[in-house]
């Protein structure tokens, strides 16, 4: 119910997902039953593996994540996530308030052992396949250890879900040399260098689209800025082409003819195709989508949830945290405090 | 001499600049005289307002900025910047080692009164004109006061050089709400809010190309990442279009036909057009260009230097630092240490 066009797009997307997969899984729609059933009727959803669980409240985009979770115990988010926690659903997907979904995932599902901060990555297209940039906005203030954990989780995700054999991990920085960047990034470099990951060193802003690494690690501030910048490129191009063609019939014709090619070339800069991003580091499967998710985006979010649920992502993350962290920890000074205590988790 | 194609492109660009402006100014070429004169001969530069000052040494791209400045007293950079300091030139432009040029400008020219850290901005195209993002890589670690100073300098630059009447200043953040982002950014928000600048609040990554603000303020880490990401977009698009057209004659034809339109639309994402970026906050005129600057880029750098030299940029910056800083300082706690001591300047 939290998306900008809920529940219309959510219902339409769920129906599409089940039709396309011939009911290969079941979708539980959580929210105001009356509204949902109305939309189901519009969609002629008879015969699909759908069920509805009523939830009276909705957490809005402007609600404070933690406050809303406490106050709205009957929100679709709280009830849906609890269904997943109780094993009545194998995954959870939402186009609602990102902060609230992340909080709910962390509080209700709990963190994977060894993870101090769950994270959300973002997918970028690149000249050599999909690139996962992690963190994409969840943790704006990071310590070296956090960046290291993002690298571990991102690497496992790229391996399990994108099937990259030995994903290259790059640390986002302002230059290639190890002395570049803030102290935090320089410390993270050391942790990564001493790990079992396929760490290729620092990468720069230009290396994301170039596909130099399959996993690019950064704090959530940088990740969020570059993600939103990237998402704005297609709109900017469209506006530029329009402006250029304006009042010139020949140019307009050319651009109209080439529109399909351009659109196709930019297809994977389009969030709809990816269908949301997973929360990494929580004990469960949580997929978060854009607030303005279309039915197609919702459909792909559901597919993504199924894909992650049938993988062994969290088991692999837990294993990797145990082996890589202990390995990397040897590199740091013995007096350094452990960052894995619960109180350290700060959104 | 510091550029990747020096002195060939530097000489060619200087010749172009003087031809196009009909010798409206004089260009002093600083570097290995023999080499420069050879290139001048190729360019048939007779009758142009050109002179050459010999400098034996060259600071390379891999040299450590401060060490190189100390060791290579006879570098083209040190000699050229000193000519400017002594008033024998009204501005300085280089396509060499950015860190070294910035250090030389700061050490030789000195800082404008009230500025604790000189900065370099970058120009982005946007749907509503040029957008100056400042800092673009100079200061990776910033305190709130530094971000505030970038805003003041950027605002004056946008006013004096881009002729924006009352430039809108945005603070780059992960969301619009004032509570978003790191503590540093939140503190900077308060300083900006209490200033005389036309502060429009937080802006996000997507707002740069959208042109929501004419000046976007951020630390040099974020600025550098988003700048390099942006610069990589045209290459990525080209590669995508090529891939899409590959083996399909109809598509290839369409894309070939539309190439001109695309290229023209992306023209101002092209660094050559901007001709380098100014160092803000130093007592003088210093323009820094890409290492791989073409003759056209060099030409535009020279034009930019002339433009800045004939403006009252630094006087205005000094005035603004005096009025805006004192105004903003009232907002901060009285015990806060002043950040304008020389020792505070950390590259």
C-alpha cells in the first residue's frame, strides 16, 4: 500500500507476474482488502495464485520510518513483513517508504550474523554487464568496516544472483592511487586488500558505466547521489533532443526515427527492468522498489523476490562474513572496537 | 608543459585563440622554448601576440603536487604562476597536474581574504543552463564552514561570469528534508540558511541535470565522483548505440543519421566547450583544464582566463566572504574555532 500508485500498480503487477510465470508461485497481497479486491476485479484475476491479507493502516512516504513502525502496528508493511518472518511468505516486496521498509526488515527479520549494517545496493548498466553499487543511500555515514561489509555482501549477491564467477570489487574513490580519498576510504582499502574478495583497488566515477568492476563500494551518501544522477540522464537526453529538434522538421524526423534505438540502448538505465533492489544483510528476502513503480516494475520486483528466495544468498553472506571478516580483522589494530554490536546499528 | 599533449595542443590552442580574437590579448607560452618555437613554426604563428618564456622543468601527472613544487623550481608551472603573481601576466592556465596547479595557485598567489580553502568547481549542463558543482574534487574532507565558503564563491562566480542575477544555491544531499544526510551536511544547511545567499535548500543527484539550482555545493569526494560519472555518459551511450546497431543495417543507418543530433544535444556535456575550470579563492586567475585537452579546449581555457581576469571576481568574493561569513557565523556557537588559519589548509 505504500507505493505512489498503490494498490493499483501493485495489483496489476502481481497479476502480470502470475500470468507470465503460469502461477509458478503464490502472491499474497497485503493491504486494505476492499480496495485490493476492487482492483483484482478490474484485472480479471480469477484462477491466479493470489490471496489477500487485510491491513488497515498505510505508512506513507513522509512518515518517519521508526516512528511509523511503532505507531502503525497494522500497516501493510508491518503485517507483510511479519508474515515473512513467520514463514507464511518466502519473501517481501514493497514500493513504499524505503527507510520504513529497511527498518522493518532490520527490526522484524533481524540481521544476518556478522553484519553490522544491512544495506541496499543499486544496479547500474555498464559496458560489461550489470554493476552493483552498494550502499545506495541507506548508510550515509560509514566506517571502514561498514564499507568492507558492503563489499562482502555485494560480492555474494553478484555471485549468487548475477552469476558472476569471481566478481571484481572496486572501492569508489577520487583516484586510483591507494592514498587518495578520505581516511575512511583509505582504511577500507586496507581491509579490502587483506580480504579474500576479488578486490581490484580504487575505481572512479567514470568506471561504473565502463564496467571496470561488478561491485562498486561506497557510502550511502555518494551512492545515492550518483544513483539519482544516473537516473536523471535519460530524461535530460530527451529534453536535449527535443530542444535540438524544435522547429526543424528534418531534425525532428531523424530523432523520431532514431527514438526506438535510443530507447532500446538506454533500456537498462531504466529502473523498471530491474524490479527493485534487495536489502542485503537481513534474515530474509526484502525487495524495495521505486515509489512510482509501474505494474511492470512491480512484476519484476516479484520475480526478483522469487529469485533471491530460491537462492542461498543469506547462507552465503553469513559464511562470507565469518571468513572474510576474521581475515580482514587481522589487518586492523587489536584495540579497535568491534562494530558488530547491536547498538552500533544507526540508520 | 604539463598536459598530456604538451606543448603541441597548448601552442595550437593559443594560436587559435589569438586568431579568433584578432590579437585582443597577449599569450605568454611558458615551457621548453625550443620545443615551443618548433610548434609555433608549424602553426605559422607570425604576427600573433605571442611570447615565450623558457622553463626547463616539467611537473608530470604522477608527481606529488607539493613535493614537485619544492623540487622543480624551474617548472613551467612555477615560472608561469610566478609571472602571474608578479603582474607580468593577468592570468594563468594549465592542462597539467591538477593538484600541483592548485598547490601552486594557493602557495604562490595566496588565498583571498576570508577563504580557508580554495576550491575548484565543475560545470554541468542542465535543462535550465549551466550548473556549477563546487567542490569537484579538491577537498575530499570538508567541514560545514568549508561547504559554506564553496557556496559563497560559487554563487559569486555564477553571478560574475555566468551572469545569473541571483543564482540559486542548492546543497547536495540524499533527500530534500533538512534532517537528511550526514551531520556535516546538516550543519552546512544551517549556515546556508542563515546566509544572504539565495539558498533553495537540499537538492538531490537528479536535480543537477534538471537545473534546479545554478550552484550545487558538496564535498570534493561526492563532486568528483558525480563529475567523472557524468563525463562517462557520452562514451557509454556511444558504446550502447553501437552494440544495438551491430549487425543490423537499418538500425546502423538510423543511428548514423541521428548521430549529429545526438552529438549536438550532448555538446555541453563536453569538457572542450567549457575550456577548463577556475580555481576559486586564490588571489589571481587560474584556469585548470583536462590533461587530454585538445587545441579547442586550450583555446577556450584561454578565453575563460581572459573573461575571469577582466571580471571583478576576486574583489566580489572577498566582499561576499566578509559579509556572508560574519552573518553565518552568528548562527554557530561562539566557541567554535575559526577555520581561516593557514594551518587549516589541507589538501
